C-alpha cells in the first residue's frame, strides 16, 4: 500500500480501527518506518471528538477498519470537518503478511530525533480529547526504560493481550519489543478481533507461557476471586497494571499471597519525574508506602483504564428543571453512574413534592433501587451521552436518586461536595455494582418514615412531642436501650448540618400531609432545628404554629423569633448569674505570691489564637506552668493535636519548653465534676496553683442558635465558680476572649470599651449572642464578687507569621496578625479594666490593600461592576475551567454585594462600627510599634505565600477589585 510521495514534514496518518493487535502493531510500525506520523484514535470517541482530533492534528489520511461501526463513525466525523478527509480500508492480517517472496526493504530514512513520530490523545478530561505529540526521541526514551531496571527482559514473554495501541501502555510495550528483545504474546489474529475478557486472557497467558503481564485492574480483581488463578499468578515474574487504581483490599490480598504487583502510572502529557503543583491532592499525611492520589480535576478513572470527565455530563443533566444536582461516580469501577438530587421546585416555581414523588414511583415501583429517573429527564441524559465517549455514557440502570434522609452537601460557595456525597451513598453505589440493591431511596419520602397522617397528632403538645422524638431518634440512630430526654440538645449529641436538614424535611413532610396543618407549616422558623434543638422546645414550637384551632380559639399574639431570642438571652443571663460563690482564700506558706510564680489555665489552645497564645505564654520567663484544658478526642491525644496545630501555623515546638505545659482533657460544662478531669486530685491542684485564667475556647458556628451555645455559657460560669474557689489570697485574673460580633448592631459610629446590657446589640446568630450572654454574666460576677474579669473583644485576625489565614472583605480594615493578638493578651495579664478592644489601632482603607495585592499578584485593578459583569459572562465554562476561575463558585455572593449601599471611608469592614482602642493601646505594648505596624506588603507576601502553598491564592486574586 502506498500513501504517496514523502513530504519534507511527516504527514499524519490517522488510524480508526477495531482490528487484531498484531495488525495494529504492524500498521503503526510500518507508518513510522515509512517516514510518516501515526495517529491511533480510540474507537470509543464520539464523531465530534474524532473530527476535532483530525482537525487539530492536521491528519491527511485516515485508515479505517472494515466493520460497519467504524465505517459509520469515520463517515460522521468526516462530515463534521471543514475539509475533505480521504480514508481507506485497513489491510487485513493476511494481506499484510501474505506468503509472497520477501523483497529487500527500502532504504532506512534518517528522521530527525525531534520530529513527531506518533500522536496519542488524552482521555478528554476537559471537553474534547487533545492530541499529544511524541517524537522519535520520546519513543526511544520509552524503549530504554527497562535498561535501567533490575530485570533483563530479553528472551522473556510479555502478555500484551488487553492493551490497545491507542493507549500509552500499549505503545510502551511496542517500544520495549523494539529495544529489549522481549517477545509480545497476543491473541491469534482474526476478524472481528478477539475481545479480551478476564477468562480468555488468563487462558492465553497460560497457553503462551507468558512470564510478564500488562493488564488493567478490573482483570486482576476478577482473578483474585479464584484461588487457582492466584496460585498461577504467583509464578509470574511481574504483573504491571495501570490506567486506574486497584482496590486496596484486592491489592493487599494479592500481595500477601506472593503476587508480584507493579503499578504503572503517569500522565501522558506530564512525565512523573517533573515537578508539578500538588495543592489539591487529597493525601495529607506522609506514609512509608506510596499510594496514588486521584487527579485534582475530578477526572474519574475506571477499572478498565478508561477515564470519564464528569463536568460536561453533570452540566447537561442539571439543566432539567426538576434536577437540583447530579454527580457522576465510577472511580475504580467498570462503568460510570450518576447520583441525581431532585429539585424542590419545578420549572414553573410551583412544584408539589407529593406529585414529584408520585411521578418517580410510577417508574421506580416496578424496578429495583437502581431504577431510571422519570421520563422527562431522559433527553438530558441522551444529550450527555451524545457528547461523551462510549465508556462514559450513563445507562438508566446506573442512575441513583438521592434520598431525603441523605441530601447532598454543598460548600459555602454552593458547589456540591463531590467526594462527601459519593461517600454518603457508598452503600447504594456498592449495591448497584454488586447487583444487590433491592429498595428505593425515595421510600422515606413516601410517608413511611414517620407514619401515615393518622399517626401524627398535632392537636396536642403530646402528639407533637411524639413526632419530634421519633424523628430525632431516627436521625441520631439511637441504639436499643438509649433514651433521648426531652431536654437533650441534639446539636450537642452529634447532630450535624446534614441531619438537621433531614430532620427539618421529615417534620415538614409530616405536617404537610395534614390538610388542616399543611398551610401552617410555612409559619415554622426557617432554621427551626437550630432554634429549637430539644424535643420539648421544638414540640412546643410546632404546636404553637401548626396546631389546628377550633372556631373562636385564639393562639394569642404571635411572638417574633427575634423577640424569643432576646428573651432567651436575658433568661440565660439570669440563670447563670445566680448565687455566685464567695471567695474564701486558704493561703498556705508553701504557696508563693502570684508576682513571683505565675500559673496559667488556658482553654482553646488548639485554635489559631490559642496556639499562638500558648507559645507566647511558654516563652514568658515569669510563667512557670501552663495548664492546657481541651475537650477529649476519641483517638488523638491533646498533646498530639497541639503539635499538629503548631505545625500548621508555622510554630516550631523545638523552641518551646514543654516541661512548662500540662495537658488536661475535660469538659468545662461538666456539672459538679471538676471539669470532668480524669486525673485524681487535679482539680484541687488547679485551685492551689492557677493565678490566671485565659478563656479562648468557643464554638465558631453561625448556623446554631443561642440554645445550642448554652453549654459554652455554662462552662464560663463553671470557670467563674472555679476562680472563686481558688485557695489563693486573691482569685485568679480572668481574661475572656469575646468578639466584636457582639457589637454588630451598635447604633453609633465609635463603640466604646464598655458593657452593653441591651441584648439586641448582638442579635443575629448564636455565636455573638452567646458571647454577649457570657460578657453579661462576667460583668455581674465583677459587680457582686471579688473577681475582676477582663473581657477582650477581638476583631478580625489576619495571618500569623507563616501567613496562615484565608479570608477577606471590603471596607476600612483593622485586621492585625493573630500572633500579635496572642502577645497582646499576654501583656494584659495584670490588667483590671473590664473591657478592651483588640483591633488594629491604625486601620488602612481597603483600596490601599487592593493596591498592595495588585502589585504582588501582578493583576490590574478594575471597577467592581465591570469585574462582576465579566464574571457573569463566564458562567457557561466547563467544570475544569471553573476550577481555574473559582470566583464563579461565589457568583451569588458577589451579586448580593453589588446590591449593598456604598461603604463609607471611615466604616469598618463587614459592616461593623469603628471600635475605640484607647484602653487597649494603653495596656498592651504589643499594640504599638515596633511590634505592631500598619498592614503592608510584607503581610501581603506572607498571606500569598501561605495561600499559594494551600492552592487558594487564585481565590483571592479573582476577587481583586476596587470599591
């Protein structure tokens, strides 16, 4: 066969074929030997993908196999090109190796080493596959790889039965055959070619007496189930697998039985021996063994070695009006599937949940759990399949509907937490692949989970209590014998945001099934699980809002949620300000005066501020001991957690005297039990020793209500009681780390360092509300006891010495470094002022900060409205492109910011008032130069350095705008 006159630059000859391996091998070798460039294309690509590859590579010819599917695919691809693409049939094996007289080979061509000899293509991880150009030098380097190993391949037989030559692994074996003397074993040539299966390949390995083996993990996983096959595999010199990870259990089992496994890995466009950025790798701890981590672009590698890019598929499926989210799965599996979360609203905005459930059940009730989605969604599936390679196509049987009991989790940016959701549905996915799935996930939504409408009595508090207790118990998965008390806070018992959403949906579903109460369900608080986290409180709330009323009956004037919260805040102040103990010192001769022997009790030492504060305290020569009290962890000791926290924040523990630190584990809120300390006599030791209490531990959660923060308030009261029980002559000094969030509703312009007894000043979320309550309890303790607590309202803390930080906002910014805040807290140990404000005494305008960031990032400043407009124009990008422009994930937030009134030049960031720092500046020398300087480019450089290490620098850079 003649292709034509040899040009000065190698002509690209594409191959689109399903033929036997020996014929394919000969085609590639012959094309290269003739001075042309071979381009084998995967027959699994769509016609659009093939056309794109032909266009980008500039292919002049295309060799196509005789079978109808390939002929049809070639015709369809040619019609999509803007030029004529001649293609011809591939010669059969008999034609290539006809029994004719052997003629003398044509003279060898002197190709340049850097000329392209072969083109492969990527799997299509970002839209279409991309051509990868390999020179003669590249192929020679691949062929020389075994020369540097411990095994001589010459004379050995390498099984090549399952490797396609359009894949890099297949080409590697071709190169080895030419350079090492290894013999390749394949299936006997025939038409149509032999399709490799685990069974047929194993039989051929035995028949050809292969000593080396190239295969994909899915074959190994099949063979691992058969003891006889495993026994034979043990006798092979080596088994090289690649294209996908092997299941850990399978790999471990084969290794333990003596099978010699060697992972063959790498990215075709990126050799593994070159450095590359790894900020998104999921493996966070170093291990002695090496394990492959998955790619940062979420590309799914199947056990067959094929890859699926989920982005385009998910985007198309999400277009359906009744689909809220779709997540493709199948990593390490033979086929892709998709998790679909139905939307709560249809396209008309008036979607009825019951109708949707009925629609789904019309199809699902006839089939197993992995049944198809309702018919209206299938055009989206078909469109997704049209652009996807065949191995990435979604079949009806591979669709899983989300369960109301397990709603998808989302990041703060609104994007789904892919791996978290897949982990949530691990059992359903495993059942799907194992063929053991037997029940529909929508069963809970049908009403079976909480009973029929007749079972739920909302006319009485007792009926509401029964409903809430049942839903709470199911959510917490209480074991037999466990009892949930009516006053137990489920948020303190481990209920997370996912369970809270499930509880809310279950209760609303139950209420909505009653014709009398369905309209009233809208009267429930939006976040009622957080606002009423106990059985008794939520039952009363439901009864108050939803109980049917008889004619003429009035429920009384409605109390707003804000009014209830304000009342709760006042009640908590009264509750925890009663009956303070009287300090009765028991000074003994062996106790030295506090001025010469300082002992500190520190809470919250593993947080950002707490870590730097512990470092600062230990470095003080007049502090002889620091008791560190933290909550216990199930598996990790306090000391280990502290070391991890130090490491994360760039604190070198080698410079600290750990003999000064005593780690304690307990619970400040533990009633009548000395903080729940396990060490006998420790509480009494603290009463004798501690001269200063520094309380920084607090739950940072802006979802939960004030009721769920009550244990923290109780812990603060217990610390007050502990201080007043001290045996020292004077109670320990008490420093409480509060927040400027307490002043979020301050009506003036400059907030003084003083108490604010009106709770409305902190109203908004449980975090500042609980801090306000603690402030008021401490203030009353100062007024009625000898305790002199110092309440420090701390503002936004920026990065520490290593730049550890990750947030920003517009306005006047008075941020200051977290390690400086820690030093300032250490400075005020002897202070007696009741209130201090820790914000930067010399704030700078946000636009000045933008200028510094602009210089550091080498990006221009733009008007916010212009920047937002450009961002909105990028909404149609693929998932991988969105990853490189993460500001898109915050688009709704940026749009909401554009609607806010302009920020004045003297207003604090985040909408807070300007805070007076007169007293704090007098008491803490760390708030003065040279310790504290205005924010400048050195601070910016430290932040950017840390963000760059964490892979988040682009997030900040994307938001670089002027106001």
